[in-house]
């Protein structure tokens, strides 16, 4: 029995008996859960359990992998089935931004890393672009560090700063949802703390789904947690309950460090 999936609030993401294959291999088995808006939901579980695959279903990045396909069920974002053939993937990926495990700024200036997305979506007003760049850099607590070198290469920033720049780039186009796949795994503890503090601020405006192997991070940051094992959703509930009094023994064994 999976807990925590019912809510009186319209879900930001609704997953209904989703099945997913890489070629002949089924890697997700009948996943059903509702992700609430303006909360942080953590996906936890051992490597290879399907959590990153599920995350990448939400903006259909998996479409780029030969043989990868949804073989059953549905994902709805804002009530819209994202598998519908007339769906504009560019619009979907604007609504559902993504931050990856390894920071990946564009080979451009700090300014243009953020301005680029605005321009490709049609914003030509330089004043508005300038304002949005400053706003996004302030939101990720980078403005004071970079305001005097906006036109320098983004690669001149530290790893933690580059990751926060990537988050700023993601929020520049005003997504509804931010997906994060192990965003702190390559960062030092201080940079990790800054990103975690940022997530708690961002959830006031965005729905955030984070894949993490760091159980302490999931416990600190998330409102709800989903535990996956071998492509199945084992338990989904409020994070505090999941870590203090899980309903499933397998969850208890994982969060206590018995395996994983």
C-alpha cells in the first residue's frame, strides 16, 4: 500500500500506473503517485531503482534514448497528458525545467547563460532581460558575487556557483516545476548547504522534485519522500513519517542504512 498520494489540492504532477521500458527491459512498474504543487518531493532508493528514469519522464528527456518508451499508464502535468501527440515539447520543457547532477553552464558569459533562454522564447526587450537576469541571480544568492563580471565566462565560477547559475538559468523562463537529478552530489558541504537553503526558498514559487542518494538531504529539505526499489514505488508519504515511522519494513531498512 502506497501512502501519501491522496490530496485535496490539484497535483502538479499526476502519475497513473506508469510503465516504462528501455527496449525489452521494463524499468518502471505501475508507478502511481500525485506530486503536490509548491512542495519539495524527494525520490530516494538504491542505484538502478528507476528514480532518475521517472524524473526524466516528466519532461520527456527519455525520448532522446533509442528504445526508451512509456509502455503503459500516463503522466499529467497541469491536467494535460504529456504523451499526447500534439504536445509541443519546447513548451513542456519550458514549464518543466531541469538541473543535472553535474553543473553544465553554457560556454557563454554569466549574463548570457540566463539571457539565452529568454531570447529563444522571444524576449527582445533588453531592459526586461537585464531585470530578469538580475532577479534570477539574486534569487540564487549569486548577484553580489558576480554583478561586476556578468560578461565573464561562466566557467570562471566555482563548482557550487556554477550549479547555482544553472538553477538561475532554469528559473529564468518561469517554469512551474523544477526537476533536480542529484544536484549536490559533486559539491562540497558548504555549497551543498547553500543549494539546500535555496531549495527551501524556491519552493514558495515552484514545485520541486529532487532525486538524491543523500538521505540526510532528503530528510532536511523535502516535504514528501518516495522510496523506490527495483523499479517499483515501495512507499510515498510525508518525509517526517517516512524517516521516523515508515509503513513498510523495506523502507525502514533502507532509511536505517541496512542496505543500499
